[in-house]
């Protein structure tokens, strides 16, 4: 099977590429800083998208690339539209032309956070522009005959170059820096490797439609930061508990978001790991790389 992983330079796309079955022919792409073994692809450039698809002729296209700066999306809507709306449209159109299965990575931010965690059939209600663009990407993907929409949230990994929350906590507390972390933002933190495992299993089983692929523990961000500090032996007193308004962020956040993962666990037969298990995995990876 030929698979193109768009955004393989990121932690999610990278995990998918690393864990893909050996008999799959995978092609990964990047859009910013060049990365060895990957090819360039700007999803907002329709001509380039069709040229790459003509070259690769994938059976499956996984779109894990996006403009994910939630606050910047509020002020740079043109870029948000280009990457998060025009991008999925270009990839979907190329997928239809080549008969490729379209896999779209979405987020729990499509919900308003009033009654989370959410199931796949709950009604979306995005609060900010980033969230709206991701929901538009879902709607575009849903028109593709053979599609799979993956909703996830709070992804973290052992990638030291990543800006994920776990690595931020480890680096800042390790350097003796203080952190202000909201206790009113709830979610289901997700290990990138477990997310990749879920996506690959769904593809192997030929699943279509919407699936939540996330961690199994529903918890607030402050409690998660304390757990990180505990597991990595860092100073918890450097973490200050605050509420979201104190951060002065441009974009509204869904406060009680997160995702229920019963569907994937039942239909794909895999276990979505909890926060402690995921963090222990990250710790083992970091220790092994030293």
C-alpha cells in the first residue's frame, strides 16, 4: 500500500511514518524546515499538491499538517484559511482524482467545551477561528467518498524539538523556571505513538467516518502538569494554578473538552493509554536517547 503522510516532520506525522507497517510504501512531506528523507509540500499550493500526488499516486493520504497556533489564527485568518481550509480542499480533490483514501486530523476544539468529554456524534460548536477552520476541514473531507476523520487532543511525545506541553513542562521546570497553568481547562492528553497506532489500526481495518483517537484520562491541565513533575522528579512548587482568563489569550478555549474513546477501543480492539502510562513511555524514550 502506498501512503503519503503530509506533515511527517511533525510529532504526529512522524510517529505515523515511524510505526507504519514495513510493507507499506510511505512518503513523508514537510513544509517548513527541510528534513532528510521527506519531500516538500505546501498544502495551500494546489499545483504542487497535484504534482506530488501524480508522482506518488498514493492509496492513502494522511493530512496531519495544519496551522495550529490557536491565537495567531485569530489575527492571521488569511494564513489559517490557506492552510486549514484550502489545504484540505486541495488534498481531498487530489485524493478523489487518484482514488486515494483521505485521512484528516482534527481536534476536540471543534466543540465549545460546555459538556465534554465528547463522543463522535456530538454536535460541534467551534469557539474560535482555528476551531472553525478545523471544522471546515472536516466538512470538506466528509464529501470525499472514502474518508477517515480523526479527532484528537493535547498530543505529546518524547520529541525534544517539539513544543508539546509535556516537553515544555520538563524543560522549564528542569531549568528552574516557574509556570502558570490553568486548572479550568480539561482534556484527554494523548501520546503521539498511541495516536499513530490507533490511526494505523483503523486504516488496516478499512474503517471510515469519524473516530476519536485520544488518551483515556479526562483531567485538567494543572493536574496534568503536576503529574508530569511527579514522574520526572521535578519541582512542583514552580507550578502556579491559575484560571484561563488570567492568561489573556486572544482565542477562546473550550474549557471542558476532551474526547471519549469507547468507539475506537471497541471497533479497533486497541487500548488508548492514560496519562501516567503515556508519560512513563516518554520517560523511557528520553532516558534511552541519552
